[in-house]
C-alpha cells in the first residue's frame, strides 16, 4: 500500500493547504492509500512525498492540489 506524507511550514500557516491536499488524496484514492500523514516543518517548507519519493516541493513547483493528486496517482 502507498503512504503519503505532507510536510508543511507551521509558522507560514500552511496547515490549511496541507489539509486540502490530504482531503483531496483521501477522497480520490480512499482505501488504495495506507495513510496520508501531516508532518510539521518550518522555513517555508511544503513538500509531498509518496513512499519517500518527493512528488511536490513548493520551492520548485506552483501549488496546485489537482496537479499534486495527478502526481500521486502514478504511485497508487
């Protein structure tokens, strides 16, 4: 089963973004995912990993929930 981790910057207020991604992934893939976990971070981080592979990093990509879901789909 696939595990997804969403790491987000707490001081930046990215919790709502992290929750949006978590909700979209659970709604889209449901029982095909073992877990979608939220991990706190800082320094502006917003990163999504699937089984340790980074599929989204705010420092490199524009934030788009639908695109993140498409990237995760390749692993599910």
